[in-house]
C-alpha cells in the first residue's frame, strides 16, 4: 500500500456543505497532506464545481437549503463526466429515509457529524487504497476509544472536534448580533437563516442541545407560527448553552 503524502498532487477533494465550519475544518485537515481541496455551500454549486475540476472524491452534506444533497446526487448520476466520482456523505441528519435514498443513489460511504480525523483517514485509505502517514492513533486504538457523547462535560477526543468548536465559537459572536437584530426587527427570514446555520453547527460539533434549541425556532418559523416572545426565550437558552461551551473550552 503506497503513501498518500505531499508528493502526490493527483488527489482532489470537493467538500459540499452549507456549514463554513465544516468547509474550513476539512480543508485545513486535508491540506496537511497536500490534497487539493475545493469547497461549495450547496448542491448546485457542487455540481458546477465537480464538472469543472473533476475531483477524485466528494464529501457531501445531505441537509442543505435550496439544493440539498439528494438533489445533487440525482443530477450527478445523469452527468457522464462526473457520475463515477465516489461520494462520502457527511451529515448530522438523522432522517433514515434520506440516508437510505443516498445509498440507493450510489454513495460510497456515510459518516456522521461530528467529524473525527481518524474516521476521515480510514475513509480515505479505503477509497484510495493508500496509506496515510502521520496517523494520530492506530486503528486498534480507534476500536477501543470511548464514544463521544453529547454532554458538555464529556472529554473531547479528537483534534478535529477541537477545531470545529473553535471555529463555531469564533463565528457565534457575529451570529448572536444577528439574532438580536432579527428579534428587534421581527425579521423572520433572518432568524430562519441564522437558526438553520446554528442547527447544523450544533450537530457538527457534537452538541445536540444547541442544535435542538435552534431547530425549535427554525421549525416554528417554517410552520408560520412564529411567536417572537418564544424566539427571545429560546435565544436566551441558546446563549446560555454557548456560554457553557465557552467556559468549558476556556
């Protein structure tokens, strides 16, 4: 088995995810091996980029606004120039039907958020049949490592998760200002967009309490039953959970 190292420029990976956190974290990690990385925020951009750059592999989120992962796969499969590119699903989406549909559409593998470096390494080895150098832990250690839970006090086991949390906290200051602005202006579209992003980010970093709070506001807006007092209460709960996370990581 050959090494996937800095001397092999032939590997190109396209990351399609509406989360900037996922895009930045995966790009940073993969570039450590001099893999060429391209990023897109939705399935339509992903199709266009895939046709243009012909990646060796696509990492694809399922749950994205406007043009989601399922639609992207359906279009990809009828385009001769990209239909044979392997796809790995990366998603916090627990909808089993979506996952089954993706498998039926020919995805190579499904991995769950929060992402872990050892799982990504193992996936690349399986797909490219090459050995990754500088492994942070052996496969035997992977099997004996405790599973990552959802409680804020649980130990963080991977550098990838630390990086995801750092990026999330850095981004949240701006998101918090937008939440306050949306409440003051009673801007439904703004609050919907922010809560969609936070809902996905909560799953990305492995803290479903954050995701569930954002989801409750996002889903209420979709159902056209948005109570701004409810939004304010839930936003305060969200801010409290973020403060807990900040204290944990300080």
